[in-house]
């Protein structure tokens, strides 16, 4: 068993998406926590050059993935690391690709959990069968970038046109007014544990990019104001989604609670780890320090690495015996 000092960890952060600055903050926090835990950690700022990145992570025991957005959460960096035998934290390329694509996630889950009515559009005039207000959002994007509640036809057409121009299309979704909830799942000692449910009360219209990353713009209610039955229901659904989609190490499931139902909105496979982020706040409410959260993720990923190595060794030995 390696001691922490001998475990080499590269904290992958930055990236080339619109979430670069948030990723750098998350990565720096994780890096400092790893140093406090006595791991042999180093920060790696991914700037879009795969060859340079592979040189920087060569020889590490683990890459702690804190790349948010495109190429970080959509399976891109995961495919690259898999192809070069680099062990890493959080979900694999396939789960990452599915969860980053909201439309695909909805199609997979909408017979299993409550999903607000949705459709994918490639033109701005989507109004047949829809009543205002509606939510318009990109199919693949993070940190609520491009998400807007549209209350008038002119507002909807304007934002839809912007999304078509920038992304080629967009998701239109029924707006449901209710409690904005985020449910974090963290693997501890080999088991996915649902952390206390966080209720978000943004001082803006909803929990958008500014509300997420500006101090004082959102009130955190921990635990969420739910009765015991509803709390258990939300936790059960979140864990069901986490397991069904094949998430690993940690993830965050977001949704709206209204009329006794938890309406699923999205899965975040690389939760933020900034001072204002949701998962660390939920862990703190359960008595876990930031360092303990980081350590749990590392231990979960290293345990998986050892298990995969054992399976590979067993398969090799079996093939030799058959010769």
C-alpha cells in the first residue's frame, strides 16, 4: 500500500471551455487540499494541446479531473486518458458523454424518473404546443451557460435565435416553479453515499451562472426544507440516477421539487469544488471537511485502479494457462 507521500497525483484543470476560470478555482482548491493531505500533487493546466498534456501527466498514479465544460465533462479528456493508460477520477468517457448531453440524458431517463416536458429544436419558432414561460437551454453546456427563462414570445424567439446561431439548436423545456434542489453523491469506502440535500434560493430569477459563482447571490438551505418522506424520495431518485447512468466517485443531480414530485434536470459528473460550490457544502453539513471529500474521491479512484489491475492480471494468467 502506497503512503500518501508516494502517490503522485496530477490535478487537471483549466481547459478551453467557457468554464475555464471556474475550473481553475476548483482545481487549485483540490491541489491545495491534496498537499495538506501529504499527497505528491501537482497542478496541470490543460490548454488544448493533448501532446503537452500527456507529457505533463506521464508517470502519475492518478489524474484528479477538475476540467469543467467541453472536453472535460463530455468524455473528451477521459477518452484521451483511457487511450494512454492514465487512471483518473470520476466518470468514464461513456457516462460523461451521456450526462453532458442533456437531450440524450432525458431520453434515457424519462421513462424512469419525472422529466419536465422537453423537445429539441433547430429553428426559433417552436411555439406549437407550448405555453409560456418556458426554459431554453443548450443541449451540451455547463454552469447554466445559455439557460434562460423566457416569459414572452419576443424574448423566446430572440434567445432561441441566439442559441441556434451559437449551438445549432437548443432544448425547450416546460418551466416548473418549485424548490431548486441539488443532490450530491460521494463514494465513501466503496459505497455511493447521498449527502444532505441542498436547497438553493437564488437572489436572481434562477440558479444561473452569476448566482452560482458570485458570493451572496444564493442562499443555501441545508438540509433542504422537505419532510422526511419527500427527502427520502429525492435521495432515492438521485441514487437511482447515479447508479443507472454509471457515475463514479462523485456527481451532482439537480432538479426541481414541486407538487410532491422531484423533476430531474441534469447530472454534473465533475461537480465544482470552489468555495461556493454545492457538493463541498453538502459534505460539510454531514460533518466532512473539504480534505475528507478530496481524499474520498482519491481513495475511490485508486481502489478502482487496483481492482482493474487485478482483473487484468487474472485475465493474463488465465490466457497463459490455456496455452
